[in-house]
């Protein structure tokens, strides 16, 4: 039965394969609501394991193995890429935070966050960042890259990645902003994969940004989970504009993107 299913699956159009894979992962996200009462860490770990097993199943249908998509660090070099990516992601967030701090004039105060909560947040955010990279820059991006080339693969995955971050309560401006920022992030994470042929570097960058974003808020609405909280500052609507949020983010991502593209081209030429 599995052999017949494998034959049928291999005959599907690549875009249909991506739709099945991503659609099923969205379904897995829906199922996490049943473990929601156990907390964010349990939810993200459940989702992470679910996506890993589903990805393994899909690759089995194609006669492939998980290691072919770089799903885990295989050597010390990959572990160094994970650590490097984490540091890079954190530096990016700190830079963005200080730009917003300079523009709005806010200050940080100690939030007295318990160490246990920080440890729990570390695990939860890492699992979240990992599962997103596996689900988007893993099988679907690599399949599209092989079938259609770099930019079609980048654009399709960036759109799918952005859609995952939307919710029904967003305004049109919020939707556009989210699609733009997550789209840029998707491009950077994909370039990180292309540089290394492993998900360690993009996972590190994604995790470093998200984890420090949680601990180092840039807006009063983010207070409550971080090691510090925002006090004072001018956060009226007139200040929360493109110059405050989108432009700094874009510039920071552009710098990282240039670094990744340069390194990728250099490695390609050396190979």
C-alpha cells in the first residue's frame, strides 16, 4: 500500500506537493490547540515533533532521507553555524531595539522575570523557530528550488511564510506590513540555507531574533515576558510609522542578506 502511495505521490505536480505538505502542517498547527492548556513550550515541542515525523513520511514516499534536507546539525561545523546564527540574530534584534529606543525615547526597567520562565521561553522559542525553518526552508523550498530555480522558490515560500503569520483581526495595513517583514525574513533564512546546505544557520538567526525579541521588548504591548519592561517613551500613533519599524528592520535584514549572498557566492566560486 505504501509503495502504491509513493508512486502516486511522486507523480504529483511539485506545486501540489508543496500545497499538501504546507496544508498538512497548517492542520498540525490546528491540532496544537488540544495541547494548548499544557503551555507554550508543550505546544511548540508537540508541533516540532509532529512536523519532523510528517516530513520524514513525505521524504520516505520520495525514497529520500531526512538528512538530505539538512534537518539537523551533522558535524561540529553545523553546530558552529547554529551558534553563529543565534549571535547574528540577537545582534540584529539589539540593533533594531536601540533604533526604536532612540526614536521613541523609552527606557528599560528590570521586570524581575524568574529564571525558570526564561528557560521555558528558550525551549519554546527554539522549537518554534526550528519547526518554521523545517516546514518552509526544508522540504518545500528545496523542492521548488530544484524544479523552478531560486527566485520562484523564494517568492512562493515567502508568500506562504507570510500567510502563516496572519490572523483574522489584522487591518489591511497590518497585513501588508506583516507580509513585507516576514517576506524579507524568509528571503534571508533561505539565503542562510543556500550558504550552508543545512538548516542550522537559518534556525540560529531565526531563534536569536525571536528569543531576544521576547526578552527585550521594543513596545509596551510586549511587556510581561521579558527580562526588562518598557517605561515612558513616546508611542503615540504618529510615531509608530514606517520610519520607526519597517525601515530599521529592512536595513538590518539587507545588511545580513548582503553578508550571506557574498559568502554564498564566495563559497560557490571556491567549490
